[in-house]
C-alpha cells in the first residue's frame, strides 16, 4: 500500500514539475535568424522607421534661413521652464512647442494653420517649408516630436511607460527598456495595441522569430502599447497547482516516514 502511494505521489510530482519547466527555445529571441536574411531585413527598415504625427502630439518647429532675421517672426520665442515640483529653472532656454489640434493642424506665427497629422516629422517639415517658400528665400525647417512614448505591460521586469529620446523605437528596444521579459513571458504571442485613424488596431507578433523584422509592428508608433502574455508556467504558479504541488510533496515525505517507521 505504502509503495503504491509513494509511486502515485512521485508520478504526480514529476508531471507537475515537468509542466512548470520553460525550455531554452521558448526563451530565445530571433531563434531562426540567419546572416543571409540581412539584406531583406534592412530593406524593410527604411519604410517603417518614422513615427506618424497625430492629434494631441507635441512638436517643436524651428525655421532658419540665410537671412535669419527674415524668419525670426515665424518662430516661437524660446522659454525657460521650472523643474516640476521645484523652483529650479533650466539654465538653457528651450524651444516652445505646439500641440497638434483635433483637426490635425498646428498654427504657426504669421503663417497660420498647417495640417501635419498623418505625416512623419520629415513630411511635416516639408509641408511647412513649401508654404513658407512664397515668403522666405531658401528656408530650412526642422520638426521634432517631443512627447513620443510607448507602454510595455505584462510579463516584463519593469512595466510602464517609456519616453522616447528619438522618434523611433523597435519592439526589441522597448522590451530592453522594460528590463526584458520575465521567464514567464510568451515570446511567440506579444500583443501590440495601436491607434490608427481613430480605430484601435490589435496585432500579435512572435519576437522569437526572425520574421519579426518584416512586420509593420517591428517599429512601434507613438502611444503603442506592448503587452506580454503569461505562459503556462505562470498560469500554473498563479493557480492552485502550486498548492497541490506542495501537498503532493508533503504526502510523499509522509509516506516515506510511514514506510520507514513500519519497517
């Protein structure tokens, strides 16, 4: 009887322990990447690298020309800001920014409204420059998105919002900034939430496959949300399975003690 009990307990312990294991393959990024794929991957980077501007974005616009005095009136004056929560003022004057309105426009001094929503920063600068050329000789325009951010949630070590220092970020960069996935994260089923033309778009990507490089979601867009789903191991650990594993282990130990005493 005791031998039978020990066998049952041991078998249950083995099965439950095996169910809680994560293989190296499941934890590997880009596991099927090969050097021969390099050219094809890089070709896709070019068309997917810039973030598209949208209503609510904050941008700076800086206009220059050979005759700088001629464009002074088209620029907002620089300003100094206090550090939030303190009375300390930044030493270096900062460009003031524009908020893209609900119509997708920014209203520039003298020039008036310019539609920029749906454009990249480069394309927005071109649109402003074309409107300005009728009034200024050889103007140069720089547009920069300054509130770019993405959010990373779920099975990562540091979930939260990530402020972008540039205007583009890859999903791998975002995961790295979030401290990487935990061992419980499903690398083959990462959810991307993106707003496109007022609609919420959902997509799932496999960061364990080199096919990720050819995905339109490899480069994240402003306000994207990355959610890393938990794997089966996490599901087991967050249910009563962990309790049952403890019970089985205790029962096995008890059976061993009983058998020892009987002997």
